[in-house]
């Protein structure tokens, strides 16, 4: 990955080849936790590809660009890109991307607490899938025959996200399961259409992790652990231990162990996730680094290791010092952090943070 992230174009590439080059280099940089550089490459890939690649491939590049803003902790910018992309891909040959874009928009809106607007995008996908299922147009009909399972999978994922946000965990579990099944069924068509098997498997594993999370919410912790391990083992087989994506599945498993009261195991797993990020060279101020650190601090609080937890929080403060205030607040104002302030006798600071959190949430 480091070698791929450092490569330079030869100067002999066509515009289409140059677009692919920047996409590949940006992908490597993204996996190394370099969102700024990945964003730069994504923009270069789009610029080189404009007028030289298909609308379908341009849609893929735009999806990649928006994801980098998400990884960089700027969901509003990602949302703007997704909304604009809906206009660009509403053309023959790229319309199938709408299901994926709508699902990603819904994920951001739910994260921002706007479930009502998110449901509007779900309705758009429902209307579009009905059009695809029943259309008499030859292009729509043949595309649905080929990619319909994948589109149906994206729709189920969208449903699952909204069910989860509304606390309908049983319904969300069922939709995540259907997403997994339909995405697996679409594997051959998607790989034949230019996607890699690894990318499809990542979507499948994300759905499995969703199933695990819903079972955990329903108190079925043993089943949840089985699914979380199933997703993690798939990631290990596909991309190996030392990959930035693997850490998310490790932390998800650790969350379930916390619910089971197996705090020591959860702590060990979370430390493994942190070690993976450091080994592959993820930046200290990357969202991918801060997330597992915050999880570790929360676990240490539950273990009553207040001094160690506060050391981790101090490390987070240092790493996020240059973040914009809104992005910092996600970690500064979470309940575990506020409790750590009280537990370490920083009562006034804790009260101030608690009041700020309450004010923002209201």
C-alpha cells in the first residue's frame, strides 16, 4: 500500500488511464488513513476522467470522493457530493448507482438525526426499484435482470439503517440478513461488471456486522458474537489482519464482549485494533485512529482504570487539537468522557461538558 501510495504517473497515460491511476493511488492512500491525499487523488481522477470515461465509471469515482470526506469526518461535505451526484447519475448506464447513493445519504442523515428526510430517500429508492422491476424499456429490463439482486440488496440496507435508527431492531436484523443474501447472489454479475470480489465481500460483511449489532440490541449476545466473528474472519481471509478495514470489525466484536461483561477480552481486542493502525502507518490524528482509542478509554472506564482512561483521553485531545470544533465534540462530549472527568475529580470541567452536551442534544 505504501508503495502504491507513493507512485507517480509516467506522463504517457491516456486521460482514461490517468483517471484509473489516480483512483488506484487514492484507494491506497485511503487505506493508509491519508484522507487529505485520497481526496486530492479522487478529484484528479474525476478531472482526468471527465469526457474520457463512462457515466458509470464517473459515478464510481464520485462515490469514492464522497467516502473520503466521510472518513475525514466531514459528513456534510460528503452529503453535498452525494446529493449532486444523484443528478449526474440519473442517466442511462449509471442509474443503478442511485440505490447505493440513496443508501449512503440515508446513513449520513440518520447520523445527523434527520430520520424524516432519510425516509424520503428510502421512498425514492422504493419507487425506483418498482420502476426497474416493471419497466418495459429494454435497457432497464436487461439491467435489472443482471444487477437487480444488488439493487434490491442496497434497498434492504437502506431499510435496515432506518429501522435501526427507529429502534426496530428485529426488522433491521431481517433487512440486514436480506442484504447479505442478495449481495452474495449478485456477486457474479458485479464482478463481471467491473467491481472486485473484495469490494462486494466488504458490503456483505458490513451487513453481517449489522446483523450482529441488532442481535446484541435484542440481548441475543451469543448469536451476536457468532455473527461478529463470522464477519471478522471473512475480513481476515479477504484482506488480512493489517488492513485499516479490519479494525472496525475487531472493535464491533469488542463491543459485544463489553455487553457480555468480558471487559478484559474487549480491552485486548481493542488494543489489537490500535496496534494494527499504528503498524500500517495510520496518522495519529486520523478518524480511524481516534475511534478505537475512544473505545479503549470507554472500556478502561468500565474497568475502573480511571488513570489509564484519562491518559487515553489526553492523547485524543492532543491528536484532535487541529480538528474543527464540531468534529471534536463527538469525542469531547460523549458520556464516557464526561464520566471520566467526574471520576478524576475534574468536577467543574465535567459539569461544563455535561451542560454543553445537553444543550447541543436539545
